[in-house]
C-alpha cells in the first residue's frame, strides 16, 4: 500500500489528470513494496500449525455475547467474525484473539455496510441514478467513518452484479443494467471505503461481490443458475467486477449461483484464471454465506468434505458460515486431497489483509469515536444531496412541478409511503435508525406546515394493503385540496436478497387509489419510492407529474420535498430500463436483431377479429406492449429545458492508438439553474459478432445556470471500443461507428466516424 500512496502523491503533484489511472492498478497489497509485510506474513505462517491456519479460514457470524465464542477464539479457530456493531463487543472479541491465543492474530471484523451504516444513503440502485461517482465516493467515505467507529473494518460491498431483470430483488443493491455505470460506481465505493491508506483507523476493506454473474439469475429468482454466454460474460457481466478489482478492492466474494453448471465457489476458471491470472488480483477470496457447503445442495459436491475440497482447490480462501473448512480441511490435507501449499497461500492472503489494515499494530477500536460518529450534520447533508440527485423525474405535464407554495392553500398527502421511516431506507439498512429518518410528510410539515393546510390521510396501511375502503375518503379529501401528493411504492421488504417478485407493478390497492385521485381532476403529483424499476404505465397516465426514487435513505423525505417545491431541480437518470409489463425484457444495450422493430407494428387492439396468422410487422416487438420500453435507460427530466447542439468530433477517422475528442454545447434554454447528465453512446456498426444497439462510453453531470450555454468535451480512447469478438480476444475491430451525445439512451442523432488499422 505504501508504494501505491507514494505513487498517487507523485501523480497528484506532477500529473493531476492521471490520478485515476494511478489509483486503478488493482490490489497489489504490499507484495510489490519493501516487502516488510510479506516478510511478516511468511514468518507468521511458518510458525502456524495446520489447525491455526484452517482457523484463519473460518468466518463466523456472532452475537454480542463473547463468552459463547471465547474458547474457539482462544484456540485460533476463528479468523474473522461478522455482524458485531458495538465497539466494546468488538474489543472483547479482539482481546481474546490478540491476548489469549497462541499467535495473537487479530480478527477481521466484517459487516454488510451497503449504502451507509447509520446515516443511510439511497440504495445502490439510487446511488447509480445520480451518475455521480464523486458523490458515491463521498457517501462511501462517510459510511466507512461511521462503520469503523463501531469497530468494523471490512464491508461486503460493492455489489457488482449487472442486473437487467427487475423481478430480481437484489437489483436494489446493484448499479443497474450498464457495465460502465455499475463499474464506475463500484470503483468509487472502493476508493471511498479503503482510501489510499487502508491502515488508517477509519478505512474499511471493500469486498467485490458476488463473483460472478449472480445478477443474471434465471427468471429473476434469487440464487438461480445464470446462463450467460462466454462472450456476454466478458463483454458485459465481468466489467463491473474488474473495474472494482482494478480500483484496488482488497477482497472478493464468490457468488451463490452456478454458471453453465459450475457453482462460483467451486469454479477455478473464475477464481484463478480470470481473477488472479488475467486481472492480477492478489487479495482475499471469501465465500458467500454458506455457499461452500451449499455445493452439496447444488449437486456439485457429494458431501460437505467434498464441498470444502472443491472450494479450497478452486481458490476460495475463507468460508463464511458453512463450517465445512473448519470441519474437514485437516483431514483433506492429511489425505492429500488438498495441498498444504494451497492452505498456506490462502492464509497468507488473509494475514496480509490484516497487516494492511493495521490490525496487528492497532487491533482495538477507540470506543470514544462512536459518540460523535453517526448522523453528523455533514453526513446528513451528503445523504440529502444523494437523495436529491438520485430522484428521477419521469413526467411533468404542463409544468405541474415544481409546486408554488404561495399559491397552495391545502394539500392532500396520501399513500402508504408518505410517512414510512423504516421503509424509505430500503433493504440492507439494519443499522439505520428510523427515528433519524426524515419522511416526506415530516419535511413537508416542517417546511410548509405554517403556510399550507396539510391534510394527511394515507388511505392504505402498507404498500401491499388491498383494503380499498379508504379510497373513497381519499378521493373526497382530494376534492377539497388544491393539489394531491401521493406517496406510493414498495416497502423495504419487497426487494433485497431472496425478495424477488413475479409481478413488478405496484402492489395492493395503490393503483386503484391513484386512479380514484386522478378522477377528481385535481393536480396529482406522484412520488414513488421503490427497490426496483416498477411497471408504472398506468400510474404515469394517472399522474400529472411523477418523481421516482429508489429507496432514498435517511434524508429522502427532505430531498423529495425540496424537489417537489423547486428548491432543487431533479437531475437523476434511470440506471435501468422501465417496462410496461413484468413479462417484458428490455435493456438498452441489447442486440439489434435481424428484424428490429420499426414502430409501425400492429398491436393487439388493432388486430382484426377474424385475422388468422396475419403479419403484424414481423419484427421484434410485443403485440400487447409495443416496440419500446416505457422509459429508456438514462432517462430523466429536469425543470430546465436542456438542448444539446454542435456535437462534433475532432476527426472522422481514427487510428487504434488515438483518442476521440468529442465536443458539444449544452444550453439551459428555459427554467431554473439545473444539472443535466450528458451521456455518450457508441455503436459499432458491424463486427465479427453482432454488436449492441449502443453502449454507454462516458457520462458527465453538467451544471448549467438558467439561460446559459456550456461547452462540454469528452476524450474516449479508441481502445475503449474493444470487445470480445469472434475469436474471443479483446480488441478493437476497425470499421464504422456511430456516436451519440444525448440526454438518454434513446434520443439524439448520431455522428459517424471510422477506425482504421
Ligand atoms: C449475501 C451477501 C452478504 C452475506 C453476509 C449473503 O447472504 O448474499 O451479499 O454479504 O450474506 O451477510
């Protein structure tokens, strides 16, 4: 690490612009530095017994009561514990490991710190909709400061699983459907957690998970097989993991799923060939919860001992909670089924992380830090900023938004998410205290309670409530109000791990509530908070304006009210395509097919009654939903009207070693000061294999004051156009390309260029 920090410092001084590439060298630990840590690791391993080594490979989820684990800690049977959140308890555990075990090896203390620890930021899908990597880094820094104050030094994040199916509950924890966006966000999280000096007491080791392909689980059902072709795997799914690994992530977690019949925890091609050989990774590989032992249920191992053998030989070095390593490895080594050297390599990777985190020098947590660590003013401000930047304005008919408080006498606030502290912080927010959450209702009352008559009637108890008896009253109250704000969406429990849905429209009677409200003729403002991209075609129709937030966290309510009343302008963009129906499958970087839709297809309601096998267009579309999704990836409106113009490239023909310089102007032609996320897409017109319709190659958040025009530029190395083609090597294929600078993935006019040998 020291060398990395030193290098980075030189880079800042000499070449500020290349800082990113300097910090993106992958986790090299200290193996390349002065070798001091490596020597310590080697000498420690040389005096360890086999039992002690196997103990280091054992990770246990514990409770606060140390007495139940004391003996195992003393005898060195546990290398890492997870789920402690109290620094006193952490210190008690460390004390036994460090002072009472033979070799005094400290524990790695782990926890899922996914989108904040106590101060909860928007769920990762919401962080992705900010397209703001700087803010992601800041949010992760804040999360690390809070978590380390509780004694946690290892977080199981970022999740880098590319997700194209909103039925999958864990899409909430993902960066969405695009490899570049997911990878950029994941890398930012790694930087924010670890910093350049992971030995600092407020640094947290990152864990790239779930390696690999977990987001493609078949049918959107968790833990399911992922059927990904080798080329798709390389060109799409592996990208975010690699970006996070190259950002220096110290640890990687295997995934639950199998790919083409091989569970990841037992897949040497993934864990050795790709991760270590191709990417040069030298950190620690941990299993997912019990995923080593689960290879028995997969039908890949005949019993638990076999599972341990397969996992360790494949390159899995720490067993999270299946206890198959601790129970079987000694015998497997004795029988020659696992080599001693394999165990030594694993233990070295574990110990190296402990040295790099400074745990041997400073095993204990300063318990005083916790007093001022959580919910700091600046942390709450950052969480609010993130919630604000992540909200996506999907409709704003006749400028229904922003609301003008001076013209409103009475507002009806309705819907089950208006005042739902626990649920607005989303999945993986165990440590977020609902009493600190600002709900939209609370923020509205606080800001406008004295000026506006705020009538609150939720009408439904929860987002799943099917009882329609409150709807008539809600409609009657709407009739007496100047404007209605309906807060709809999903409770936290409807997304997350093993919380998948077969039907992803709004649950309960929420749709009916909105329909009844809309019928009153009053302006209907809908604010949705959810863990995934829902099918909201009807809700869009029944709303004058609709603001979509992926569970926005502690300060979500404050941010939403500010946006609704124009204190800030929305700037979030969809990190996933939204469909009209659950049965549709769309993602923007799909292939064109030989028969792409033309938009002229005949839909169900236009098919004559007596039609028999009539051609309806013979293209790739849905008869009952059309040829386009509801909203494309990258879409999001603002209160300002932005125009992109003057899009040009510095050349029309590029050599392989060149960079493409792209220029454009962004004008804020009407409305307030605001921010637009400018997106650059490229299409490779013809390749040795079919190529996506377009691919995001760069993005930028650009603030433009009202009435002003900004010049923007991008520099895209031609090498960024490389892909795995017919021969499965990654390279740029010379030929013709199209390039868009646009406000979403489905608009704009392309500029052409070509690449020559
Ligand atoms: C999840 C991981 C998580 C681990 C530890 C597993 O069930 O898949 O993402 O890090 O539990 O809580």
